[in-house]
């Protein structure tokens, strides 16, 4: 994500099964099951006999908020209702879409990590596309003048440095500042079964980490939107008129395989699972497979051996035009058969030790590493030779506090 260099339910069924609950701490509402709970650490994953019904699929629920209104969409290639993109789905319902806002990787999801996303016109629909990645992360007021309601519908992966939640934050802020209604159509968090990792220190706040939450926060985008609003994390303590549309038949212990890759370098379930563990390597000289057919599924280096697996990064337009160590033959570790869930520090610890033994600088992009980690503490702990288990134990106090604070914002067991 970052780079340094079909079911419609009748209204009467929904009214009998769900209730609109006002959030007393902020201007927000949601339609949710009556009972909620949380799970802080991983447990055995379960599956439901009924398919998950995405927020976007429940048109009868959110239609009253958008009929007759001018609608702006924050969407990308994952914003699909059954076999149709949300843009096409809503146009067929005669919804007036005035603007599409494109996050990192663009509206179609075909831009490199970190690549500039241009504002343009969608050739299929003629709707203007406004970039919210790059220099303009929050649209100016004039881009919202012909909008009454903003809808966010993007598949996230539940890792703090994955920037879609940062884009959601800025769009919530823009909506609050310009008195626009903001709707979040919820989707699963494929890493939602656990809360783990260092909590962000706001002194290290950046676009790859905006909120004081653990690296793996265990929340869906709708739950996180409620927390951002309820905890008044938007600039100047503003709150937005927020409505979230929860999923049906979902719980955070379920395995969910993403049907569409959420970004070019997270092509499958293995990459999504390894992403929180391997993402830290972006602040080091080590390649995590950008420029290969298996990004975020390998680690490798060129100057000395760190494993027996060999690969050579190459330019892949739309995914990794200029990947780290391009053209160099690397040796490393193939993790494609890994069954790791959650956050694993062993690889990071081991690679740091190997670099020390070879008198090679590991934290070559220390500022970026600290932004990914949320503070400089992890870098200092590794430098001091502290073992992974002890590092993880140092996170427990903040994790427990966060788990308690988030409870009122959760939608699912």
C-alpha cells in the first residue's frame, strides 16, 4: 500500500431485525444487531452457514438517505455489489452520482503504491473523478458544493498503515467541515480476529498512521469510523453526521477470503495475512517481493544470504514500476506456504540480527520505519536486542486500553 522511493431484504424484515441506534457521544447512527461483543486475541476461526451480506448490498436500508440527493462516492475496484460496481449499481437505481473520489491506487486500482493519482473524467459514465491521494488528501470545499451525501465503500485489510482508512478519515473531516452526511457501507476485516502490535504515538502521526490504535486494530471500517467520530479524532474535534450500514451474518472470527485484490501488491489471502508482519521491512533494505508475482509473500536481499530462496524483482507497471533492488538476484525466504495469522516479529528480529552480524545498516529509512511502527520504540527495542516475546509483552497495556475504549463502537461479536 505504501512505498518509500446479493440480497435485498424487505423493509419490514429489516425493521423487525435491526434498530437504528444513535451514538450519544457523536452525531452518528447505525443499523445493527442488538448484541455486540469483542474478541481481543485470536481464537479458532469459524464460518457461518449463511453468506455475509455486505453493507452495499442492502440498498433498501440506505436508499432513504440518498434518493433525491446529490451523491459523492469514495470507491475503488473493490466497491462491488454482487457482479456490478457500486457506481453502475447506483446509477441503475437512478441515484444522482455527481463525483467519484479516488484513493491510493486509483478508482480502478491500477496504480503503483505511492504513485500519483490524477483527477479525471470516468470515460464509462462521464462522472468527474477527484484524486484524494498525493498532495490533495482532503478535497477543498469547492469540490463538495454539488454533493449532499458522501458514501465510503472500500475493502480494507485491518492494518493501520494501509492508507484507505486515512483517506476515510480525511473525507469524514471534509464532510464535517462542509455539513455533509457521511455513510459507510461496511465490509469484512480479513485480519479482524485479533488486536496486536504497537499503538501509534501521535507524535509519529502520518498518512500511514493517523490514529492512536494498534497496528492490527481488529475493526471493520464502519466500526473504525464510529470510533474516529465518537472519540473526536477529526481535526478541531469536529464530528460528522455519520451513518454506518453494517453487514449481516458476520462475526470477526470468520475467515473471509477477499474476492478482489484490494491493491496491486496484495494479490491473495497469504499476502493479506503476511502484510502486517512484512510491512515493517519497507523501512529497511530488504525486499518483500514487490516486482514479483508474489509480493508480500517473500523476503530477500542481495549483498549477503538470508535464505535459500532466490528471486529477482522486475518492473511491473501498475504494481511496482521501480521496485526495491530491481534487477538484482536476491536470496531469502519463501513464505507462500506460511500459515501465519496476526503479527509475527520473528522475521524482523532475525533479519536485524543478520544485518548486525554483517555490519550492515538495517534501519536505512528510520523515519519511515518509525511511522510504520507508530513510534521509535520498536526500532530501539530491536536495536537493544530485545526478543520478540518481550517486545510483544510491552504492548499489552496499550492494547488492553484500546480494546476497552473501542468496545462501545463495535458492531459485531
